[in-house]
C-alpha cells in the first residue's frame, strides 16, 4: 500500500473580484437601458391613448383628420400676442391645441375657421378646458376691435409666415390657411383636417381624442413654481 506523504495540506486562495473593477462598457449599457426604461414609462400614457384611438376601434371606424407621420414638435418660434408680448410657441405645450392659420386681415374663410374653432371647442363641454383655441396670424396690421372681441378667449399670436411654413404643411394643392390643425399636449403636431372640413366629422375626432387621452391628460397647464 502506498504511503500518504507526511506533509501539511496546502490550499490555494484566490482573491475575490473587486467591486470597483466592473466593466465600464457594461455599466454604460446598464445606464442606457435604465434611461430607455424611464423614457418608456413617461411616454406610455401618450402611446396608450394613440393606440386606443388608432388601433383599438370598432370595425369600419376611421379618423377623419389626417394623422401626421412622423409627428412634428412645436418649433422654437417666437410670436407676439395681442398685448404686444413675446410668446414662444413651445409655451403652448401641456394642452391640446386646435390651430388655424390666416393673415391678420382675416377674410371670410378665416372668420369661418375662427367661428368653427370656437363652436367646436364649446361643444366639448367639460373637456373644452383641455383644448386651446389658437389662431396663428401672419402679416402685419392691427386686428379690428370686433375681431379682438370675437377672439378674446383664443390664443392669438402673430408669427412669421416663412418660419411657420417650416413646421406646418398643407395637403397637396392647398395652402396652410385651408386647414385646421391639432397639436397634442406633448407639443407634437399630429393631425390635419381637410380643407372645407365637415364640422360634424371634426367634432367626432376631437371627442375621440379627448376620450382616448382622458386618463392621463387633465385640463389646464401646470402652474410654474415660484421662488420663496
């Protein structure tokens, strides 16, 4: 029988990996995934409302307004309100916006759009506070007193026509002034109604948008924090 050597048992001890020796690339990837997850959580209410509006719908039901794809965010464009104050269009975020475009002279077609915007907003009842009536007027000149009075509850901003045309776009063969436009509370232009739009069809689309977004969109803009 072989004899066991009379020597002490030896063990090899390996050091544990250091916590601060993590792979920088792995940490970067993990950080990116966390950021992506955070963005998805923030965007999920809007995505869900669009999914409800455009995908989960009864057979044969179609939106009347044309969906803008890809959506176009509000531009960094400064306009002037009726009091002469500078207002950046991005300040209009956090509400649904119902927009018309017309020269400050406001011809018959312009007045028809303004009246239609006002009436359709009023028909939304309690949801009307979630939809802002907006007139983006181009050209110079002062508004007439009757027009100022008629648009007292609207956001009326004088803007540069060329800068506006770099954001909004009409359907082929039409002008910007021919359409009504919808911008979502995040600030994306997402719908354009046809020229000479049918008020009943427009109303139906607006009501659907209000219903589809009711669980995440509330009336009124957030009140900015003030210093103590």
